[in-house]
C-alpha cells in the first residue's frame, strides 16, 4: 500500500471543530461559567475524565459534570504539540521532539526520548501509540518509548486525518475513508470515494466516529463507515475542541464547555 497524502493537517487531537450556540437545548448542557475554557489549547479523555492544557502550560482535570481541578501549574506543559491519553497516562509531545509520559494519578512524569521531532499525528490504540511523520511513515511506540517502523516508508504520506477505533487505524486520504489493521497492514476503503472530503476533525468513542465537516455539520459513523447526520446542517460551526467521554461529546465554543449527546 502506498497512499500518498499531505500529512501536515493530521491531529488525533483532532480537533479543530466547533459547537454552535444554536444547538438544540434539549441535547446539550453548558458546564461551568461562560469563558472558563477560553485558554484551552488541547483536550483529551482519559480514565473517565477530561484532561486539558491551557496556553500558559497549566494542566487541568475535569469530570463529566464540569467540575475541574488544577493538576500542574503554569509552565508545566507550555511546549506541548500533541496530547494523547493511553491506559491512565498522558503522553505529550513537545516542540523539540521529546515525548513525555505522565501518570494521571501520581502526576509523576518521565521523558521517553527525543525521536519524535517529525511527528505530525499520534493516536492511542490497544496499548500502543501510533504516529505518522512528515514523510508519511507510520510508527508504533510502546508505553516505555520503544518504537519501530510499521510498513513501508511513506505509506501514509497523504493522510489528512488519523484516528483509532476497535483495533484499527482510520485515515482520510484524498477525501476517502480507509481502515487499516496495524498488525497485518491490510486496508480497505470504506464508503464512496470523496465522501469525507469536507471532514476537518474527528474523535472516536464506543464504536463510533464523530466527525465535523467544514460547514459545521456533525456526523456519527460506525466502524464500517456508514454515517448519519447529527443535528441540523451547520449546527456545530463554532467548535474549537472535541472529545468523547462516557457516551457524551464535550465541545468548547467561544471558550465555554458544553456536553451533548
């Protein structure tokens, strides 16, 4: 397989999408005060909680009701490029290519190396981190930082989005959705070519992919790529961050946190 795609847009973090103030009020709940999350730069779900980093490098933990607590103060995480949750740990990739692992219970952290300078996307799947570099090469990294190349160099050079669900890696390449087994590297196209050409971000939870299109429309897809529109067209046109937790979607709109289902 040699699918050649520009990878500069990849994020697991995905997460350049927005929630409209016109969403149906029976479907969503504002959590906390308006603007409480205006400085958030990244957010992930780990072990039943949301973990977020603010522009000053502060780390916060938030439950599904919106109750939050500061875990690490200003400057602790101020150079983070990518944030991934895996098996009770936060993995953070810093600007110099260094990968760190932080225990979410003890907050003890360890530097795992500096081999990730060219990484543009990273997701967690079945105990491992999978990442794609600028040349489109896929790597697998264990929780101790030991890594190895998966497949041929450049196999994912055209990947625009990278996600993980139920043992598979999902990529959008040239507007088309693909599912790849990281063990066998067998891949399959899901749906019609170009179905996903307007998708700008996504997240996964409990067997589903939640994706946002450039016009602010949200879709829910199963593992076979069959999708349905959620809400009205354009309803989610202001979202800046998206995470899935406990059958809820959590979004940030204009610095305010919302929970929707």
